[in-house]
C-alpha cells in the first residue's frame, strides 16, 4: 500500500505550468505528453496509459479545453473510453480515467491506493488537477468511497455509484444470510461458504434449484422469505437482462416474482455473484470472514420491507405452510462461524468509519440486487455518528438491476459535486433538482431520481 505522504496533491514531476485556476471554466494547457485519441470525440482529447507499480493498467482521456477537473475510477482502463459518460464529461471539460481490477480483485485496500497512484501518474503528465474526484460504480463505488476515507489529502471529493457501502464485512454477512436461508429451506446441499472450484457449475446448480422452487407454491413462499431476510429487492430483470416493471407493492405474486428474478434472473443474478465473489474474497481473507452465529432471522424478517413482509405472509398462507415452523427450523439450524483472523484481514479492505473530510455524494438504485440499497443506510448512519453529515448527500434512482443509471443521471451527480467544490456549499440534491439537471443535460429517457429512505441495514459491522 502507498502511504499518503508519498502522494501529495502538489505536482509530482509536473511537466506543465497551469494558468490561473480560480474559476470553474478555466481551461488548462494540456501536456504534450498525451497522445491524440478518440478521433470521433468533439472534445479532441489526448490520452495517456501505462501500468502502476503492481502492474495494474491505468488510462486517462483529457479534453483539449481541460478545466482542471479529473474523475478517477476503478474499471475505467477496461473500456471506459467508449462509455457515453466519458464523452459527456470530456464535453464538460472534465478529464476521466482510472485503473482496472485485474490485479487487485478483492484486495480492496490495494485498489483504493491504486486510485491515488493513478492520479499521481496523471498529474505527472498534465500537471496538478484543480479538482480530483474519485468516482466509480459497483466495486468502483466502494473503492471511491474508500478513497474518500483513506486519501482525503489526494482527492477533493467522491461520487460512489452503486457501491456496497455496508463495508466489506457487513455486506458479505448480509449475503450469507440470504444464501443460508435459501440452502436450508429451498436448495439443500448447495454451497454457501465453501465454493467449489467449478464456480460456473455451482452457479448453474443454484439457479436450477431456484428455478425448480419457483414452480411450486411452497418454493415461491420460501424464496420470498429468504429475499426478505436478506434485504434483496423485490424487483428483478428478465432472463435476457431487460428490465421489468416496478411491481405493485400490494401484489404478493408480483413482489415474489421480482425477488426471484433478483436472485436468479438477468445477466448478473444475486446467487451467481454470491458464488463467484465468495470464493475469491475467502482466498483474499485467508479464511471465512462471514458468520451468522447469534443472528435472529425471525427478527430480521420482522424488520424487512413491509410490502415484502406482507407478501411472505400471504404466500405462506397460499402454500399452506407454517411460517413460524420455518423460522423455528432456521433458529435450530447449526450456524456458520467466521475465522476471526480472516474477519480482521477482510475488514482492512474496508470498514467505513464515517469520518469524512471531503464531500461525498452517493447514488444508489432502489432495485439493485448486488449492492443492496439498505447498505446506504449503514453508510449514512456511520457518517451521522461521526458528526460529518454536512459533507454527505445521498441520492436514489428508481432503477432495477446493478448500476443501471443513465449517462445523464451520472453526469448530473458529477456536476453537483463539482459545483459543491467550486462554491463551498451543496446545491439542491432533492429528486426534483436532480431530475431537472439530468433533463437539461439531454437524455432519451426520463430521469428517475426519487425521494427514498432506505431500510435499516440488518448486518452492520461493527454492530
């Protein structure tokens, strides 16, 4: 890992001098070190690329009229130059770039430090950035929130999109709950913690088991129970990955179907990611970092989304099942204990402490089956307890699937954070203001920001 002192926010071997940077729209002379790239871009960018000390690729695109702001993201160097958001930012005069996860994987702390090192490489080529913003999606959202916590002397702000902000330990305890309940009540014998080497085979076996369960009233009721306990959204995507309509919260059948699709449908089903990532993170932690010892699943069900909780009761009645008997059976099941040393290693990669020193704006989808929206409550509560509410704004988009924001919705959020940095005060971030911004930026679809209060995250760590 890279100590903060190694990467100060002054130019490190800067090759150009900057013009005055007081205004938001001031153009900065581009370094001759960048090569012309993206020939179809009206922003006439130059690009740099290379490898960090650990071999991780990095890349940046810088518009000809660069205004001194740069957005740094995990995964940019793996196709980010072709994303619509990149062209939008370049048109705004903002540089965009970052790294990949190909080397670090679930070594989250290393991925966080790599964002700082990538920024240093960028500034070596183009001079010091006026505004350096950490912003990525999915694991990149987690990493950008981590950069705000660990490198506030390097980055000026962060915009985590769809990040699992319950922290490394908390979010995977939540996933353990879901998979444990499913295995005990729906798919006995399927892997929960010990993932076999044949991960695709394990994923398919799980999906086959859930598909069979979905064919019976008993199976449907128990799938809904597991989703409610694990705070999985009752809204999923079709097998081909296309979105489904938001279920009517009074329709138990539609809510159950949504929960099933979140677990087993679409191109990135919850259960598939639970298998593939569980094996990799266990290897990184050097043991099992998740547990459900002492967890009361009846209590978690009582605290579940009220609409899905009502659906569970209705589905159990339809199936002629005794919900209390299933909850008692779960309570009697042998639990899974964690390897404490593995917990401590996994926690390093990262547990959020809430002690913000730079502004953070989060953007989360209400129907995200991977980065469940309840995790945003845990992050917000941690910041509140640290007394740093003034540095945090949290926004929500009514979208289904993992990280399915429109480019305009993303650009609107990044414009907000630039304005926050330029003025020293937060502009409006309510749903009306965010949707107005997105519409003004041009979009083929209606922006979907909404007023939303996430449920309390059921597996905070530390509790």
